[in-house]
C-alpha cells in the first residue's frame, strides 16, 4: 500500500486516514491496558496529515515532530516498523533508539525528526539549501504545531527561508492545544498563517479536517514552492482528538470544545462526502476500516515478535 | 513524618513558600493546568501557563527576579534548557557581576532529567554539569522526597539563580518527609551511610544505586560510605575530602556522561587536595558518553546500576 | 543637566543630542588615536534615543543593549561615569566590570543591559511583570535593533507581553545595519513595526531622525501603554552614522546610502527647525555644542584620573 | 614555511577546502562582508551573510550537513552559542544516534573565545567543556597558526559535528605555517616540549603560558613537559598518560573556569589510570569561577599567567 506520490484518489486518501486511525486506536488501547511506551497520538488530525502528504512527490522531503504517525503512515511507512520503534525493538525505523517521539525514515524521505518543539523548523531551511545547491529535485515540507509557532525558531526559520529563497512548504497543524495549554492562552490572534506576510511569504489557512480541501491547498502550495523556489506557510486548522500523551482522560479539556470537534471528525466527513458522491458505500467503508485494522494487527504481531536491541550495541552510531 | 512522592514534596514546597512570601510565583508550559491545587490556591496571577517558548520563560524569570519577584519556572525536561541558555547563563549568571553588583537574581528553574521513561535522548539528557561549569549559578539535584522539599524551599529563598534538577526516575517514589516546616541548606552533602573502606559519592537516583551497592558490599564485609551531594554547586568539598581522608578510596557515580561531568570535578578535587590519602585509583561509574536510547533494555544498560558499583569497589579493594 | 522626566522643550532635547554626539565624537577620536576599549557608537541615532527617552517618566524603566550611550545620556547619565566604565575604571557605573557593551545604571532606571543581541528583549517582559504584580508605577521601555528583530526572542518577547498584558514599550531602532550585514540582506520586508499586528499589538513606524516626531510618537505610545497596560511596538527609522565598532572605515557601506543619511543628520534637522521657528540662533547652537564638548572634556578627565579596579576584588559580586 | 596569523590560517584552510570540495560552504553574520577574499572567489551561494539569528544559522548548518553539504558556520563569540544549543546539542549531537545511524553531520562551528579584547563576560566565556560533556560532538581548540589551518581542514573533512574554538588572544599573532597541503589529525595532542619533572597540559593560549613557565623553570633546573591538547574531544588520553607516567606530576592549565572543566576531566583520567605513577597532588591553574571582567587589569588577573604555573610547579617539586 505504498502509494505513488502524489496520490489524489479520495478513496486512497480515506484508506490512509483509516490506517492512521487504526494505528492510533491500537496504541491508545495498548496504553490503556498497561505500561506502554509514551506516544503522542495524531488521531483527529488524519485529514491534515494525509491531505498534505498525498500532495507531495516522491522526491520531496518531510521533516516532522513528536506527533508524526499520520505523516509517516501517509507517506507509506510500514506500521510494523513504526510500532516496533515505539516498542523499542531493533526492527524499528531507528533500531529502537528513538522510540515514538523522533522517528525518521530516510528511505521514505522523512528526515531529521526532532521532538524538541521547533527542532524541525530549525533544520528545514538547511535541508532545502542542500537540495538547491546540489541541484536535487524536490521541495521540503516541514510539519509543526501551533505550539511550535510560539518558539522563536519559527520566526527565524521562515525568515531565513524567505531571505534565501528556499523551497520550504511550512505546514502548521494548528490543533488548538500545546500539550496541557490551550492555544488561546498562548497567542492573541487566531491565525498562524497571518505571520507569513511580515516575512514576505504567502500564507493560507485551510480547514484541516477536510482532506479534500487540505489536499487541494497543499497541491497548490507545493506547486507554488516548486515554481518559485520560495517558502509558503500553510495552516491546517484541526484538532487533537485525544490527549497530548497516551493515556490521558482529557479532564482539562472543555467538553463543548471536544463535542464541537468530534462532530467534525475528519474521517466521518470524508466518508459522508464519498458516499454522497457515490464513490463509496457503507460496505466499502467498513471493508477499508477492516483492512486497516488487519494491517495493524499484523503490525503489532511483527513488533511484539521483534527482538530488543542488543545492549552490547549501546554505543553504536554515536559518531560517524 | 509524612509519606510523599518527590512530585508531591515539590508541590508542598511551592505552596508553603508562596504562602510565606507573596513575591514567589510560578510559571511554565502547563503549570497552571497540571499543578491544579496551586493554581486554585494562588490564582492566575501567581500560577501561570505560558506560551511554548522556553527562552522567554527563562528570560522573564530573570527580568522579574532582578526587579522584585522570586519566580520559579518549570522548563519541563533538561534538554529544553538548550533554548533557555542565554537567559540563564548570560543574563542570570553574569549580569550581577557585569553590573558591578547592581542586581540579584533570586529565581529557580525546575527541569526533569535522567532515564526512567524510555523516551530517548531529546528528553533524557543530564546536563547539570554545564551549569556547574558556568559562573554565578547554583545547582541542586536531590535524591529523596524530604530533600526535594527542603532544598526547593531553600532554593526559592536564595538570592541567586538555582537550577533545580528533578531526577525523573525518583519523581513518583514515595518517601518520608518531616511534617512541619523545615529547610535543607544548599551546599551541604549528606552522609547517607558511614563506612571506612571506600567512599561512594553520587547524586540523584544514583544515590539509591550506591546504597544498594553498599548493602551488597556489607554482606561481603566491605564498609562503604555513601555521600549524597544534594547540591552540585556550591559543592560540599569538606564532606567529600573528610570521607576520602578516612577511607582512602573513592568511587564517583552519576548517570550524566563522564567527560567533564561532576565526577570529574570531584576526582580532580580529591587528586588536588587529598592525594596523599588516596590508597587506590579513583573510579568513575557513569552513564556512557552517548545519547540516551529510548528502548527500555538500552536505557537500563545506560544507567549506572548497583552491580557495576560493586564490581568497581571489588576491583579497588582487590 | 539631569532632566525632570519627561522633558519636552526642544532646546533641551537638542542639547541632549549634542551631548551624545560630543560623547561619541570623543570616543571615536580616542579610538582613532590608539588602543582604546571597544564601543559601539550611537552617532546618527541621537534623535531616536532622545526622542524616546525624553518621553518617559521618572518611574519608567529602560532596558538597552550594546549601543546604549544615547539612551543613557538622554536619561541623565553622568558622562564621566560612562567613560570611566568604558575605560574599565572603578568609578564607572558598573565598577569597570562591564566596559562599554552592557552598562546598566539602576539609579537612573536603566536596568539589565545585555550585549547579547536580543538579551534585553528576553528580560523586558519579566521586568514589566514585576512592576504589575508589585503594583509599582511606570512602564518598561525596551530598546533593540533591527538585527535583534531577526532573533527569535523578539517574537517570543512581544508575544508574551501581549498575552500577559504587560506594559512594555518596544522600541526598535532600525538603523539599516546589523554589524557588518545590511538590513536588506536579513529581511524581505521593510518595516519591523509590521510584525506587531500578528501578535495583537499596535505598531507604528516613525522618522527616527526627527526628534520632534519621535518624541510625539513616543509620548503617545507610552501613554497608550500606561493606559492599556499593554505593549506597543514603535519603530524609529534611523541610521548608524559611524561603523559598528570604533574605529571603522565603513568601507563596506555604500557611499550613496551614507550621503543620503548624512543629509538627514538628526542634529542638523533639529537645529534648522529650531532656527526656523526662532527658538534658537546659530550662536545659541554653537554655545550648546561648546557646553556639551566641555562636559565631555571634564568627563574624560574624570575617567582618566579614576583608578582601575583592585585585582584583589576580582571575585566580588559573583553571587549575592 | 609561511608566516600567517591564525585569522589568515583559517581563511587559507577555508579557501583550500572549498576549492577541494564543492559541497563545503560557509555562512554567518558578516562572513561575506568580512571574509571578502572568500566571497570573491566562491561567490554568494557558498559564502553567505545571514540574518542575526544564531539558532537558525546553526540549525541550517545541521540540516544541510545531514543532506549533502559540509557547512562551516561562524557564530562569532562563544557566549552566542547559547542561542544555538538546541541545533548543536539536541540535533547534531544526537540525531545520528536517535535515528539508528541514518544521518551524519559533517559540519564545523567557529566561535571566538577567551580574553584579550576587554569586552566582558558576554563576549568572553570559555564554554568548550559544555560540548566535551555532550555526546556526538568533537571539540577543537588550537594554539598556533599551523594547527589552526591543519585542524580546521581536518574538521571540515570529518563526518561529525566539530566545535572549533578560536582563542581570541591568539588570533592576530603570526606564526609559522607549512607552505603546502597538510592536515593535522583530530584527537592527537602535541608534546610541545619534553621534560621529566612535571607535565603541563594546556590548550589555546594557555599553551604559550606553559611554554613560558617551562622556560623559567628550565632556568631553575626543572624540566617541564608541555602538552598542547589541540583536540579536547576526543581527548588524546594516551599522550597525557604516557607523560604523567614519566614525570609523575601534573599541572593543568586553562582559562575556562575550574568546576567541570577540561582540567577536571584530565585530572580524573589520570587519577583513574595513572594513580600509581603520581608522585604529588595534581594541580589546576585555571580562570576563576566568575564571569570575565571587562577592565583590562581585571581581565589580566582573570587569565592564567606563566608565573602562577611556575609557582604551582615549585610547590609540587618542593
Ligand atoms: C522545546 C520543547 N518544549 C516543550 C516540549 C514538551 N512538549 C512536547 S509536545 C508539546 C506541545 C506541542 O504543541 P504543538 O507544537 O502545538 O504540537 P502538538 O503537540 O499540538 O501537535 C510540548 C510542550 C518539547 N518537547 N520541546
Ligand atoms: C547573540 C549575538 N549575536 C551577535 C552579536 C554580535 N553583534 C553585536 S551588535 C550586532 C549587530 C546588532 O544589530 P542591531 O540589532 O540592528 O543593532 P545595532 O548594532 O544596529 O544598533 C552584532 C551582530 C551579539 N552581540 N550577540
Ligand atoms: Mg498544537
Ligand atoms: Mg541595526
């Protein structure tokens, strides 16, 4: 199910969203059941992840952060190797050294993931600079949260990308939360895209729970970055449907807010649209969900069977 | 005596000091959400959530400290201090001296450090030695619930910037805490166990590893003295030197990496000032000079354990 | 000549500008003549410094940076103690420990000067927070350069001041240069005030070489900060008339740019205006200049006669 | 042989490596303005001025290094590294390990450090030990013009992040540099003078202070061996240990403050591995644990001078 990039079939996109959801649901279940390594779930944000990643080409690179499962799976990551990484197994993408919070998968073009909030923003211009100077194809997409937009490095990153004409598609997944702090406690204005203008960069906000809208906006933004060689700031307005870290009872979250966004679940929205358009029926939807869950079953099996790293290799890969 | 976890002991210390002194306040990412009892008692002016921006959190603490408040800021995990270095090192640590003594900086930064959660090198990195190496700062890293409370209270009352490191591995382990008002002075190590054969010096959760090692050694007829540094800067040189002069043997234990760590400093101190008392080489048992791995099995291998300490002592005692 | 704050008489303001110029000219002469401690001259920026500082009240606090002589002298600093500080003497404001680059003078309300570019921005919100919570009067004015506006801390500082309703008057002295880099190499847009809106803050640019315009803008901005308890971003468009550090031949500076700004010298502009308005004649102007130079003569004398710090006190004031 | 200042030697190294390898580039605040010959030869793509923003300068170097370039960035003065710590420590130092070896980070950061300019603590702060304490990094600090050139060339070719500290006090002092192509390996100390009575270990401008002290001592009939570390990480342990095994006495000299400095690390190393060879206490002669003062007289008192080294050796040799 590794897609050819970009992939525009809405059914493919929905299938990918269901895979992300199945992955996150499974991790939530495992975390609820007992001690399980920490991870930051991307449930609720599937449309933003799939909408953007499905708009990227095979040569494009992605930088992401702690809440990366959607980006990785949308890019075609093997859920077995992801889960193996989360569980600290040698078969994980990072040989169990990363755990869930900074998974890179160079073979998929997902590079330099940092769980330091803003870390990915600090690295993205350099990746784009290398591509430009080496004459390599592809743009650089950098995912970050509304919280990361509070870090000074956001400002430094977008400014440098602008001044140096670097092909970076900045994608802010504004999910209304920054761990245990609501976005409204951290900024007075509502739009993160609004910062772009002061850097001479184009910015745009899109409904981040509407995968078709995100995909269209990301295609257009990526095309513009490719053509101009300049950055673009795309903001996807979405919502973190689960807690910051699994498990979390979300007791600090306003029930009305939660209900509002539950009613805008990105998978339900995509399903309704496809059914209304006659591109899918309920059986088809159920089958896609079952397929996704079955892949995750297999992935868990793979991860659980995988060996832990050998402590004798504790010191491998400190230096090149 | 009360039985509290260090997490609870920190909360108590904060509440007591905020009650005692209206200029004490606390802020950080999620502080008001997570320390609900504090924010209920002291309100939104004195217990604040912040934007996600460590540099300005620390800078704001420094500016406020110089002009009349006594801020405590929670910077969450030690690696996030990387964003706050200018405010801490260049401002809080230096501007008193640079200004010829015009300002003082009574502030505390809290940060969790060390293994135990399996989330890897960008959350787990013991950088306390950076601040020991930097002028104008104090550095504290307690090993038990009572000290978490007593040292934090003293740190809040101190007129200097104090880095208060919270060893994650200890945070939820209950311990005994005196019931009434008490404080623990900065700069004073605790001799946790007396012994004549070898001195084990540690801080944070490595103290427990030393205690465990000392018990094993006792069964083998070896009497280890265990010193818990509690404060890394200023260092209680007198207690360390007195112990080494007694035992003649020194093992230094910490999870932080070896080169230029606190163990190096103590080894140098002893090699300078108690050379003649040393009957054997000094030994360091530390975390490796590598990023911390996430995988549980590797994280365990990363952290100094009692058996490595026992083995080191056995080598020393022959 | 310590003024009562604020001071609005344009002749007083001109006298103050002349004092700054005489101070900087003298340092330039000393630096040209032989080894002299490093300092960053504020010549050319006198209108920005005096226009803002003359608008502040006695209770207001000032944070500044490496290019601070104008701010300090406008606030009433003793040029003798400033020069003593620059020359590393015990009689300096910081007992010779600072040197020129981070002079604080708490007695004048000039606190926490940092020569780390952006350092002052990181500290200003805390100073304002202390004033608010302790119920002390006065606002906090924070001077910084166009270069500092490139540091992420600028973004973090103005955002926090906005979200927390802190009375900070941010004053950007946009002097077109950032050490050896032209401002246009570092940002695509022309106005630093334009950043304010995205933080929900009011911003305004003013001709920074017109002391009357700066003073009026600063009075209005300070009044607004005082009334609202909220930050304001005031940008003074000015020019660094001398090099970054004395001595400097300015060989990297475009001659046309230099000429353009020389024709807009803030002291000449103020003089012409006062003469045209009949508030001053050429003799009066000459007398003000001579007075300023005489004060600097005395200041140099004081500094040169002052003792160096005692090396035995090398370790004083590390800790409180 | 050529006679070059370290500043010129750095320029030569940069020019030669940029000629040799088209992926080498350089950027920083004012680099294109100040290193005019480089920007004339290599153009604006490869020699760049940047916005005034150390965090993104360093981050951009790290991102570029991981994806095909070999950046050299000039961060000007060591205290400004405080803004760049996340990129250097959390990204460059850790992401190779964290990713299970997927990336390498061939980059060099230049920063001036140390006294000699009289501008105070926010420009003058020796923080090299921070990076020795951090995993995944290499740290270089040369003491003469030839090493500035040879070590910088090697640092640029190294596949790991290298912190290259430029001791300001040396920058404009001419020295001899071999005329043709040459490199100096990382991790190899230089024995600058041989002697049997005491080992003096230093780096940066303290090497000259040791040399001067050694000459004075020679007049008194004492033979000091002078070791110039050149690379602080990886440390050339073998050379240090061999010398101490020969002389039995060790004096460590650096301008950086004492606690958890490089001297502490070497003292610990020797106390661990050459304890039996030590005939006397180890001595550290370092800058004080204080911010650096601006005033020239205080700055002089701050920096370790030859007479303090001589006095230390005299105490040791009785
Ligand atoms: C520098 C830093 N500060 C704090 C944290 C702890 N932390 C991890 S995720 C997070 C919230 C991030 O919010 P946002 O950028 O909006 O991303 P989201 O988690 O909402 O996807 C925080 C505070 C961190 N990892 N790094
Ligand atoms: C963090 C940091 N980076 C670099 C420097 C070196 N430096 C000192 S002043 C300066 C230029 C500052 O430009 P700007 O903020 O516009 O102020 P100006 O000097 O023009 O008044 C630089 C790069 C510094 N002191 N601090
Ligand atoms: Mg968020
Ligand atoms: Mg400027």
